[in-house]
C-alpha cells in the first residue's frame, strides 16, 4: 500500500497550521484584532469587518483624513496603541465623518485635526469616542454620540434630533442645541472671547449634572446658559461663573434645579415667563448685583452646588491628548 496520500495529507496540515499561525501573528495575536500604520490603514479598513476584524490598533503617526466610517464599519473599534495618533484632514473636510448606518463603533485615544470640523456625525450614526482630542468643531445632525474623558477645543452643535452624552470632558468652545438633546456629566465648559454664550438651547433638552461653566471673564453681554421658549432643562450641581448673566431663560421649561451656584457681574438669574409651581428648585446660591430678574426670588441657600460633586469636574486646563 502506497504511503503517498498520507504524506500529502500531512503536508497540507502543516501548511494550514503554519498559515494560521502567520495570520495569528499578523493580527496581533488574535484573529479579531489587527495592527495598522498610517501607510496600511486605508487598505486594512476597507475590508476589516468582512475579514472578521473587530479592532484596529493604530500605531503612532499622522493618518491622512478624512476618516469616513459607515454601515460597513459597524461594530469596529479603532484604538490608539500609544499617544501620538493624529488624523489630519485638509480642504475644510471633517477629520472624522460618521455616516448613516454606522452603529456600535468605538474610537479611542486619537487626535482629530485639520482645517475643517473635527467630527461630522450624520443622521442615524451611532458611535462612542473616548480619550480623544478634537481640535475643531463637532457637528451632530441626527446622530447619537457618546464622548468620554476627552477635550473638545472647538464648538459643538446638535441639530436634527441628534443626541450627545459628554462624560468627564473639557469643552473649550460653545455648545448649541437646536433640536435634540445634550447630557453632560462631570464636565467643564470654558469659553473665551469672542464667544459670548457658553451654552445655548434653541429647542430640545439640556441636562447638566456636576458641570462647571466658565465664561469669558464677565465681559458685557456674556451669558452662561441661554434657554429659548422651546428649551427644556434640568440642573444638578452646576456652577456658572465669570459671566455678565448666569442664566437667561425665556419661557423655557425648567422642571428641576438641585444645586445651582451662579457668580455674575450683572444678573445671576434672568427669567421671563411663568414658573410652574410643580417645578422643584432647590439649593440655589446666586451672587450678582441683581441676583434675580423677572421671577419671584427663589429660596437661596449657602450651599448651592455641592463642592464634592464639583471636585469631579476636570480642571480648566489639561495636557493635551489623554
């Protein structure tokens, strides 16, 4: 009996095992993870999810933008292997563009820079970002973003029923809600001239929990929070300082205040419209030449926002990328 078939079979098995081992090494020790460099990123990204790759580990370097992530990248994680991963786009394009159909996408530890917005998130996109530095504006149009442990150096605009959750972040530009919602936890909003209003809600929902708002040193006309008639807001342990007017609310719905401290150069709490007697306003501490305008003075306490909650807010300045 010939032994040739047995030898051929053994050879095939050896090749298969060696091939699997090579694939294992190339994918960084796991068939679901692959390391990339700026030179290989675009090619690998194009087919990553089709090949079962769930995580791209980014070596430090400058990656050409824009990154465009859509339905083909659902479930993908892009993670910086070390500090120094920069995405740079030119010609006014967004460094990161999140397109309709994107879901369950995570981006960790990257810097987004260029001549245009840092992020443009379109209707239906759903992604989470952490430990990022956004060097420009963030535009959210009907998308849902969760951003944690990060610094945003531009403005954030939410419209088209978009949704944003910010956790443990520092925002150095203005926040505007024009339909949709913004939910901030343990965040600092620190704006400077020529920005006059730190947070504006034209329509939609604003929820602040352990948030510090630093205005542009109380210049004339500066406002910490401006709420239009179609705005709804809740505040829990919020401090507003270095502004001319702390809160400017025009017939807005503010069902709950539980800890608000305002230090303003002119008016701490400017209100227009009726106040629902069922609303719960507690622990208000207002310091200004005119503490309250347009509403019966709410009961003030010495406490206001709780210091132990405000201690969880990031400092006014950081050290760049996390």
